[in-house]
C-alpha cells in the first residue's frame, strides 16, 4: 500500500527543526539499568512497551536500547521471555535459561556487546516471529536485560529489567494508512518530515522518499526518509524524516512524498532504484505490478525519471 502528499516552500521559509537521535537511556540509579524501545519518540508505543498486531506467520524486527548507569563496565544478558502473573497483579518475566513456550519462544534476541561500557548504551536487536496457525487473540511476553549475578551475604544478586511485548494475532488483516503533508524547515539543509497514521488493524512497516522538483517540473533531488525499520501500530502514528540540501541557484521547489507500507515490516531496506538503474545503464523498464497498483507504479515512475 502506498500514499502520497505534496507541499511547496521557498528557501526563505525557515523554522527551528528538532533532530531525532539515538541517545543513551534515561538516567537511572547508580549501578542500574534503563531500557526503552529503539523507536521511542518516533512512533506511538502504548505504555512505552512493544505492541504488535499481526497475522499468524508474520515476522517483525525491532530493538530495545539498554543503558548502564554503572560506574564500571557491566555484563548484560538479553533474552526473550514468557510472562506470568505476579502477586501484585502485574506480570513478571520468566528467568533466563527457562524453556519458553509462549511469546518468549517467538523472540530471537541478539546479544549486546560484552561488557556494556560504563554509562553507555547499546541496542539489542530482536526478531518476533508469530508461528503459522496461531489462533487469533492476545499474547504477552517480554524482552529482558539482566546483569550477571554478584554476591551479597552469600546470595547471588543480579538486576533484571524488562519491557512488555504485547502481541495481538489478527484473523483478518485490514491495512490502511493516511499520509500527512510534507513539512520542511531550515534555511540551508531542509529538514523534511512526513507523519503517517495507521488507520488499519495491523502493524505497518513504513518507508518512503520525497522527490523534489523545480517550478518547471525538472528533478531537483530525492531524499530517502527514515529511520529504517520504523513502523506504526493500529491507531498510532509515526514520523519519517530526511534532510535535503538546497542546490546552488535553486530557490523554490515542490515536494511529493511516496510512502510504502508492509504488514509487519519489510525484510530489509528499500532498494535504491535510482542507483540500480544508473549502474546497470537501463534503457527500458517493464512493469509487472498487479492491475490497480496506481501508487506503486507512480513511485517507480518517479525513480525512473530521476
């Protein structure tokens, strides 16, 4: 599914643009750990935890940022876990090494650098794979970060923190996306932003690009939007960003954004069609897209015209 919106600006129009960067986890107690989703602040995340609505058989990639507030390097293990009710009415993760039979078994978590540097942060990438044939319903698990156990009064002591992974398995996916206008700010390098809203019932991976043209319609540039792997949850929104540097002599440009979506997430980055066509010196392109793929066809035409 694709969407497109257009906008115009002049070079004189400028407003301060906020940059979205990956930073260390929020400060925590000395000797502690802090965790957050990789795309926190860039997409809607109910409760600050991981939320996915997917059909059975779908797969998504994501990551949890783990930050250390320890004054020395610390070894941190990360793993996917089943969860169980606690006495306080909440949910607790299963311990490391236990055989997982629920969402914990659906999660494959890559290890962190060992040890994690003092006061530093790193992203633990993971893949969530919903088994084919899973009945529709809601399922909970967790991604857990745990320090190696030390010794206190003869007892093993370790610190464990986790983020909930809430999965809704959808019987009949109905993807729908609305795309907001292209917004730009900054006099020299134009910071571009496009907000998308998920109006469907499944998670949508989102990628896109902004194509700029002169007043005469000539190509003026193309900006790939990111970050790679961004997604929007049902009822939520996400912001795609990029930066365009004004060519010398260009004072006015029109911009059209084309956003591509996948149920779950695409298995890898979007191919650079413009680069591929140039490197292969392609003269003729034949489209085998299905009938009715109007927006997808438009996106490929934009790449070819570049």
